[in-house]
């Protein structure tokens, strides 16, 4: 199965979805840049709260990404689904409290796991 839009191509094969797109939102200088993502179909729509780089692990890289998102502005550091992914404490807001909770989870044994926004 395959479908397309002016700037997006999607195909499903052998249990995987392949998405290729052009993104003009953030940097007009990258108008010829093409992005792609391949993932198992059964993982579509699933994420782990706090996992900003979508590598299925909570690490210091996610903390750094969240700090960049909060303090350096939305335009440069906006992961897709930011509210859902960045909300670590479940209050449906993105703030320094989420960063602190993620740091505590990573470095304090027994700290509660991120719960995310219950939207």
C-alpha cells in the first residue's frame, strides 16, 4: 500500500511503514531537505513520556533535548507531539518541573517513572 501528498510519501510493506517528507516549517534554507522515518507498524502512535529522540530509552540526551526545547524556543527544538512527549509528570504542561522529574527518574533509584499527559 502506498499514498502520497504534495510533500509526503507513505508506504507500508512487510510490517513496516515508510514515511518520506519535506519539512518547510522551521528553516526556509532547507527547502530541498528530505526527511524519512521507518518504523514497525505496531509501534505507530506509541511513545514513552520523556523520550524526545524516540530511541525507546530515557537518557541524558532526552534531558538535554527537553532543556533546549524549554529554554531555546519552540522553533528550533520542537519534537513532534511535544506536549505528549515532554510532559513527564502528567500535568499536561511542559515546564522545568518535567526536566527535574526526568533527571530524578534517571539518577535517583526508586523515583516514579514518567507518566505523561493523560489526554
